[in-house]
C-alpha cells in the first residue's frame, strides 16, 4: 500500500511551480477586469480580514487621489466576525510609508458598501470570485487590483500578476514588499483613470 496514493507532497517543487504558473497563465487567458468607469469617485478595497492589505490600500489611495475632488475611499473584509486591530507588523510597515493603521478596526463588507462604490477591488483572485458570486448584480464594478501594477508584466511568477499575497503572519519585510506593490498598483490605477478621463 505504501506509495499507492500519490499526493502533492510527492511532486517535486520545480514541477509544482511549473503547474502553478500554467494554472495562472490559463487564468489570465480567460480573466479580464471590466472597463474602468468614466470619472469614478468612490472606491472600495476588499481583502480577507480587513486588517492588513485593504486598510493600507484605502489610506494609500486617499493620498494618491488627494488632488481628485469628491473622491471617497472605504475598505472591508470578506471574513470578519469581530472588529480587529491591524497586526503589529502591518502597523510598523505602514508607518514606513507614512500611513497610520494604529486606530484601524476591521469591518465586514455589505451590499450597501458595494452599491455605493464605483469600483470594488479584491486583492486576490478568490476575493474577485467571491465578490461576484455574493453580489452578482454588481459584477461590472468588481476588479482585481494587481493587474493595474505597472511592473506586473515583468514578474516571473504568474500568480503575482493577478494576486497581492497576504502578508499576515509573516515578517516585517514581507509587509513592506506587499505595501510597496499596493502603492505601485494604485499609481497604475490612477494613471488609467486619468487617461480614461482625458480620452473620454
């Protein structure tokens, strides 16, 4: 019986990486963000627990779009049972970007938030799928944030083109790298919005 059932633990790491890249390459063939709406003014950022990625993105977007009049920014989590603080490494990493998460408390997404937003962003592909399944009437306003990253096309890891990985439970450097990516994505998003307004 020994070895009769082959699990993924027996697949060499190199093959796992290759298969993972193939999966995300195929995902990319069928995935498209919706068209960016004309002059969006309300942005909602979503992650799993609303304690790391989405609250940082909310604060960073508010700063990035500071010169755009009448914009509003919110964040929420898909899985939030109680209001939670951001973890110490998230607070410390955000501080290096000039953002204070010390008073943040997580909140759970609801339909009113989605209805009020012009654009709703997930950090990972499963967030995107969950949002579209939970709020199908608002599919046209749901986006993945990662594809807006200006440097995404040069990343070797296909996963990173569509996903901003959760740094929760990791070290400070992982949080800093995550937040740096988020800022790059927001700069790309802002550029697309500016172009759409000029061309529109």
